[in-house]
C-alpha cells in the first residue's frame, strides 16, 4: 500500500526560521520543499505584491501544486507566512484539495520571541529570496496589520527562539512519525 501524501504546512512570522527548518526537514524526511518564495517571486515578476491578479495567481499555483503532489503521493513541506494578502478561504481550499486527492495536511507553527525575530530579520541570508530584511519595515508592516490572518488549524507548535533548525526539524519528524 502506498503511503498517503503529507503536506507539512509550516507557518509562522517572517524570520521565525521557516526556510531553515524546512530545509532540514526535507533532508531528514525526503519530502520535497515547496517554499513560499518560489511562488511569490514568480508571480511578483508579473504582478504587484498584493494586487488582485497576484493574489489569485499565487493561490492557483499553490493549490495546483498541492493537488498534483497529493495525486502522485509526493509529500511536501510548504512554508507559509500568514498575512492579509492571502484569502482566508485558502486554508480550507488547500486542505480540501489535498484531502480530496487522498493526502493529509499537517499544520506546524513556528514561533519565536520578538527580540530574536527582529535580530534575525537583518540576517544577510534573507537576501537570497528578497525576504523582508528591515526591522523598521517589519515593525511598520506589523503595526499596519500586514501579518493579521485568522488562526490556522491546530497542530504542532514549536518555539525556535533558542532551538536550532536541526533540532526543530527532528521534533517535527518525530511528530510526523506519530501521525497516520
């Protein structure tokens, strides 16, 4: 019997460590990494971030990727920054697409102390995918409500403030092993 596809929905604030953890998790599990900036950068090359065509095309790509992966029993790690340009319906749609093709969605939230998060934002490694790299810009976006998004479904929640990406990925791998 073929194992069900799993979509590890790794979510959290900017600079919480999603991509670093996802890379380690991919190494440990063999799951494919489909990180947020692959789609954001592609769609952003055509449309302004947050514009209606940007939002719609980004979501279509995400959902199509999830559906094809589930149909083909290909487990994925998806990094997601909950923020206001994402339609609230996206989470329900993603779950429906994956489960409709026989897969399972596993929600994993990463959290981090604000002081550490702000320190990480200025890390030069964030330049690779044009990520947010200014504490001032982060604070302004946060104050403007840019990161407001309805609570995601319950799952595993891990604090990365004093935990390495390797240790965090190990904990997620153990959690995945306990789930059907």
